[in-house]
C-alpha cells in the first residue's frame, strides 16, 4: 500500500488533509479526508480512513494477508 496523492489545506480553524492510496493486487485507489485543529492529526486520520476503505473492499483472507504485510513494515 502506498500514498499516491496527498494535500493539506488550512480551514481557518484547523486543517484538512486529503489522501489517495493504492494497494498491490487491487484495482483502483481509495480516498479519505482528515479534519482536525492539528495538521498532523488530520494527516493521520486521512491515512487511517483510506486504509480502512481499502480493507473494506477486499475478501477476508486477502485482508488478513495485507494486515500482516502492513504490520511488518511499521
């Protein structure tokens, strides 16, 4: 899984982060947005959201394999 696109924006009262991720073996990409007072937190929320969307789109066995790969890279 890798980030294909990332943007940050100031919202006046905080920040918004937009992320697009791609996953090996899956067609298409997943998108998510994180919004928070902190740009760091907004970024993390966006990435977690995109990973969650990716995992929801695949079969259980493939999801378990992907989680195992992600745990090895952290």
